[in-house]
C-alpha cells in the first residue's frame, strides 16, 4: 500500500493550490494577503463564485517580478555556523 503524500509532495505533484497554500508559500497564515495580491494582479484561476486556484510556478514568478525578491526566508551563508 502506498503511503499518503505530505502536503508539500501533493503540491509538487499538482501545481494548483488554494489560498491557504499560497499564503503558506509567503510565510503567512492569513488568506487576506492573497486576496489583496489577487486584486493587484496575482495570476489565478477562478473556478466558481468562491473557488480560486493558483498555479504555483506562475505565482512564484509573479512575486519575484513584483517584489524583485529571489529568496524568501533565511539564507545560509557558506562557512556560517
């Protein structure tokens, strides 16, 4: 029997994510930030009146272009302990 995929593996297999996953990608818990970014032009797919999905590679590219940021989170320097 195949073990259940972790949330990260599931997102890697299926690049479409919901608001919570996009907020987590940005290191946030609230989906309100995602809604504000959608209004600012973040690429998304509207599948119904309340259902929205995001193509994670497109979202990453959009965030990089909009904020000119390539790394989110802590950067480990070579030789640092």
